[in-house]
C-alpha cells in the first residue's frame, strides 16, 4: 500500500500540531490534517486530563489505539500524534502501514519554553517542582521508542515552521 500520509510523532511542544497544520496548508485541499488527541476527546466525550483522572491511563491508551486505527485509514493525511503514541508498539505498526513517520524533536529547554506559553493547566508536566528535570526524564525514557518508530528525524529547536515544513517535504515522498 502506498504511503501517501505522514504521521508526526514526538514529545509535547515539539511542533506536531502547528507543523502538521502548516504542512497540510502547503500541500493543499487534497490533504487532511487530523490530531489523534482530538479523536480521543471526541470518542471519550471529555478532555484528556479528565480521561486520565476519571478513567485512568489504561483506558486512555485504548482510546489512543482506536484513534491511530481511524487516522491510519485516511488517505493523503497529515496526522499529529499524541506524545505517548510510541509507548504502544501496536500504534506504530498501524501507522507504518500507511504513513511515513516523522519524529519532531527539540531540546528540553525549548520544550519547556514552548510548553510554559500554553500554561500549566494545558501542560501538566510543567506543574511540577522541577519541570525541566521532569521533561528531561520523560524524554530520556521515550527517546528509544521515538527513534525506533521514526522514518525521518527533524530537530525543530530554533527553527521556523516554514523551515521545518521545507525539511519534511524535502525528506518525504509527499510531493
């Protein structure tokens, strides 16, 4: 099956949503943009923080698997995946069937700088005693998962959205 879609993976605040939207705009109306987190919210009928607090991470991960299945079925799409999608090998296997997987990375300092703009209520990881240490700890744990899932790796630290989109287009088969 041809891979006419791209899945963007990476830790929070690496640019998956904003880059995904810009990439879709560049590619035009023949492409769709979808976020797995928004699919999860729609399926659950509540926010992701509420899913975690009321239902637990296990149910959230089930929703996430279903969201990956739905997104992977779309043709010519740009999929922004939640940061933890790589924690379930099945998610990646499903996405790899129809998608090129692009890992967006950033330094922990850059992630913190971007996340703080979104506020603690939207980015619970920064509502910790030492948010930079918490970010670094999570990045260190997830890095092997991200790297093994990725077809292409792009560092977004100190880069414009336009530059990142150009790098993705130059290194994928979208055009």
